[in-house]
C-alpha cells in the first residue's frame, strides 16, 4: 500500500461531511478534479470503493463508513497533539476556532471579540455561526475548539461552562402596547412566530408556551430573529426574542416590547468544548474573562 497522508484523510472527511464533490473541494480550498483524484487514490490503496457516486449526492460504502470513523479519530488526535504543544506554553495564543449560535452571534460577538483581543492579544479567532447541533458535531470531530451555545447540551464528552442567564421578552404589534401580557398558556391561542426547526431558541420558546409536537397550533416560521420582528411589525402575530437582541432588532420595527411576569422564560448562555481538549485550562481562562465582561 502506498503511504496514506493526513491530507487525503482530510479530503475524504470533507467529502463525507458535505456529500458533494464540489462543496467538499471548496471547503478544502482545492479544485474538484484534484479532490476527486485524491479520493480515487484512496480507493486504489484499499482496493475497494469508498463512495457511491451519483449526479446529485455522494454516499459512503460500508467500508467508507468504517474509514470515516477512523479518519475522524486520527484527525482529532493530530489536532489535539498541536493543542498539547500550545497548552504547554501557558498563555493562549494562535488559532482559536469559535462557534456561536445565530441567536447570540450578532449581539454578543462585538463584546466577545473586544474582550478576547484585549485579554489574549496573541489569539487568532476563526468564527463560525451555526445551530447547536452542527456546532456539537464540529466540536466532536475537531473542527472547532469551543462554542457559545444555550445550556445545557447534556453531551458526556463536552465540558459546559455557564456565562450568564438572560430572559425572553414578548414582541407584539405597537397597537398592543399596554394590553395585559399573555401567559405561556395564553400564547397557545395566538399566532406565534418562531424560528425554523433546528434552532434551540425555538424549542425553548415552545417549552415556555407548553406546546407539544402533536398539538394543533397557529405557528408561523422565520429564518432569523430580525425576520420574526419585522413580521410582528406587519401585524402577522407575536414572537419571543432574547433580551440581548432587543436593541438591534426592534429599533426600526413598529412593535412593542413587554417583560413576562415571573417566573419568566430564560436561557443560560455558556461555552462548551471537548473534555479531552489539552487547551481546557486556557479555555477556562477565556470563560472566566467572558463571564466577567458579559
């Protein structure tokens, strides 16, 4: 067998993740023919097909599935070797791959970046915005070092570090200002605007309103908090947003903002990272810094 390279494993992992030669090549910053050639070389080494090719999608063969599992273990070990060297130097510097959920990123990142650049001037931040499920997958596979999400995530391989708790507010049309604030149960009878499936904030809002999956409702969906607020301003319903989003999202919308009575809905924002990450002590330093600032 010819010598297997880490580059080939990275290309194969990217293809398995994106399930498309073009998107995988773009993620690896190489041409599609070059990536295809490397996958063919891998198949020659193992003397078996690793992928099923079709016009629209790529699927792994059973051998490809097993190779993917081992590839991710190897690539993660290599990443942690690099982190081990960095951790031995004490002060955190160099690349830090940070993931943030969409209902936090636009409102928290300016403060977060400023705080980290002042406390850790040698840090080179690489940012990724995605829903919690995607960020957890990237953490486990070594594509991210740390993520800011809503806690808990209840993943045994991940460490959770709480940062702060914030409440949700009710956004309704401006003409509703002064009316009694509905309870979570009352919201079941109203046209409720929520984020699309996959956003943890959607699930938290549904939990407050005590909606169940098989329960008939008048839910409408939007792709972002900004969209939801503008829909409310147009008289299409009501929505819930986190407090950190109020200033940015409501300044141009014809809406009213109301606090819920206690016990009001809240969420805990925190950091998560792999428990085995050699940079855990440095990530605790980051968490402590952010907890003070935020």
